[in-house]
């Protein structure tokens, strides 16, 4: 069996080491440094943000594994590979990290530590009145595996939680909203909006002036999905107008975020460098190896991307 490996990240050596230990009998080639024919003869491709020319050379791949949960970087996959299963990582340690990040962001806003940080800079001793938790409703936009994990982590704190998804979900401690018809009501109830949707043609630019204006007065935005869902200028305008209170942003339309971007120095915006959920290599490799064994045995696997919805 032959594997083809490619990542646009700088940690390829760690991936290759883990793959070699997990599948010692498998031949692993890399692109473009690998031997001639390694791409064309690969049984499986393991990729992260591959260039189009790599995908175009895959001739015999039985499946393509995306080394992450989001598959938006593969939206230009060639027609010749449309019948080849595209498989994304499921959790692989990301749910725990995402839950930690979002819980921190929500509690920081609820207890107003962002306000106290600004007060400290100005040497102001100004205690704040307690916020009524029953009115501090969290809205999770996207109730997949990661969204459900975030809801479960927030539930013990007693916040009311809403969740929106394309189809109705039954999740403990979460009121479910589904489909376009219920999106407006969902937005209108949010005190904190947590965006966890995948990036698709339908969700690109979804967080814009029209949708964000539907949030409750003084709402707060947390984006941990993809930067392209958010229209930066619209968020800034709504914060400046007082319609929104602020935001915690981990993902951006262009990464790394330009040093001149207004987000960096805005007093009501917290910026982190796409660290809310980092792929854990050992767990990811174990998952991929197990799925390859199932595929080789003719068995179904989970995590196969729906090409129509592209997630």
C-alpha cells in the first residue's frame, strides 16, 4: 500500500514520524520531494491545503484524507476525483480544545474581565454590577461534533443555550433552531454568538451587517470557525455604533492577520492566532490508520464529506 503525504504547515516531520510508527508496512511518499510516480500511484492521499497541481496528479487514490476538520481548502478538487471519498478528521482532540477556548471567551465576557482590563490600563477602580445569568443567552451557530462539545462544556455554568443547525438536533440543555426560517429568531435571542459553522458557498460572508444587526443589543461575537464567514468592516461598524459590545476572534479572512488590520488595536476585540483547536498529530494518525484499515477491509467509515454541502 502507498500513501501520499502533503501539508502546507511546517510540521511535516512530526506527521511523517507518527505515520511511520502507526503504519510501518506502508510506503509513504511526499510531494513534491518524493520519488517519481509517488503521486500517481498513491492508494491514499493525506493532505492539508494541497496545491491544485498535486490533486490533479492523483490517479489511483481510493480516498483523500484531509488533515483537519474543515475541508474548505479542497473546494477546487478536480472533476476526475469527484467520485473519490473525501474524509475529514473527526475530533482528534479538537473538541476539548475548542470547548476550553469558547468557555474562556464566554466567562471572560460574562464576568466582564475585558472591561476590568481596560479599567486597569486607566487605573480606574470601578466595580461592575452583576449580570443576570438567566438573560445571558449563548447561541451556538453550528451544532456539529464541535458545537455539541462546546454546548456540553457551557451547560454546567447555568447559561441558557440555543443552537442553530441546518436540521433539528436533540442535544441535552440546548434549545434547537433549524433551517433558514428559524435563523432570525435564533440571532435575536443571542447575548453571545459563537460561530462554529463550516465554510461553504452558503456560509461565506454570513456574518454581515444584516445578520449581526439581528443580535440582541450589546451582544458579543466569538468566531472560531473560519474567517471568511465574517465581514470585518460590518463587525467593526456595529461595535463602533454600540450595537455590539465586542468580539473574540481566532480566525480571519487572511492569515496571518496583517499588522495594519484594525482588529489588532481595537479595545473591544480580542485576537488570537488561530489556536482555538490545534490538530493533535498522534490522535489524528491513529484515526486515519484505523479508517484505512476499514476501507481496505471493505467496511464503511465515518467522516466522509458530503460533496453537495462540502462538510
